[in-house]
C-alpha cells in the first residue's frame, strides 16, 4: 500500500513490529516544498488506513540529508519526534519538536558509531560525530555545569574504550622493530 504513495527511490525498513522507516531520495531542493509534499502524502496514507482497515498511525520525520552516511541523523531525529507526537498534524517534523534542554544527548548507538569510526580511523566521520555531539549538547541545549561535566565524562569513557585497541597496535609495532 505504501508503494502506491511513495514512488521513485524509496527504501522501506521494518525497524520493529510496530514501526516502518521510510528513506526517501528526492530531487526537490526546496525543503519547504519537500515537507509540504510529504505532509500531503502522509495525510493520504493515514486517511486510507483509517477508511480501509480502521487503523490510526503516527508519523514523524527527521531533517533531510544529502550524504547517505548522515541518514542516521534523520532516523534519530524522527525517532525523537515520534516520542513527541502531536495529533494536530499529519506528520511531526523533528525541527518542530522542542529540544529537551535539561539532559545531555549521548545515546548508546551514537557512542557505538563514534567507537566504530575511531577504530577504523575514519577521521572525517569522527569529526562529524563530535561536531554533532557538540552541537546537540552545547549549542542546542542549555545544560548546567553538572550536565556539561557529565557529557565530557561520557566522552572520556568512550575514549578509554578505544585505548586497548590502540595499545595493541603500538605493541605490535614495537615488536616489529
């Protein structure tokens, strides 16, 4: 049924038993036009689901990204928006959701991404992730000094997790000399 409404370069993924993620590749450069088009499509899908099988669904969306390696940002944002659903709109966009400013943002999957990219030596992705963490915690939120310290402590903990991998490399290099 979704393929009737979402055409072109579209990828559907069942994230769990109750959630479907839709990744869209659009040629629309104007983000407001893009948002409007998606809102219209989502309204039609929701209407048809209610009329045909009496099923109410919620929809949320993250920001559009041009780099496929940054799609996870949009997925995270959509998940956060889904947690803050507002039934006044056909879809809740992440940029319309108020950012919780009392708690820091450093979920486990973000830490895992940082660890993986660090281990493989992908400096560009590590820098992007660190920039994202900085933006989320020090620009988008108003954290108090204790929460700022907690973010730094979490990052130090992540750094400590990478040390054994790099110590093994140093030991191997030392043994070769």
